[in-house]
């Protein structure tokens, strides 16, 4: 995401943060999200099979601006072993209609 797109995303009211990883990282991801956002990141989807998982959270633009240990949340999630993908999907009025 380029800087302009990220700024637009941060201004949006809600965004979806999706994390894909090996299943053994599921608890670490959940703990990081809970601690980083003090329980305010709402998990909406938890897809998993015997080898992998995808956790999807609803977050606000303000939450995405917050630094976690001096880094943005994407970088902090990538510090967890086996996290293979982090996506931020910006929601807008056009998408929700």
C-alpha cells in the first residue's frame, strides 16, 4: 500500500485486518492483537485447519495509527514466526452498500 492509500485507509472509519499464519501462531497473534489494542480489536472471523489459520479483525483508522513497540501493527505481526500475510482492507461507504 502506498502512502496515499494508507492515509486514505487511516481516515476511513473501519478497516479489516486479516492475518494468515501457521496454526501454531494463532495464540500469539490473538495475544498481540488483544494487548496492542487493549481488547478493542474485534475478531470477526477465525478460519483454521490442521496446518494454517486466518484471523480477521475489525479495527478503526485510529487504531491503525497506533505504534506497537515502536512499529506499526503490520510489522509487529510479521515479527511472529510463521505469519505469512497481513492485509488491511479499508472499508468505505461504497463498499458497504
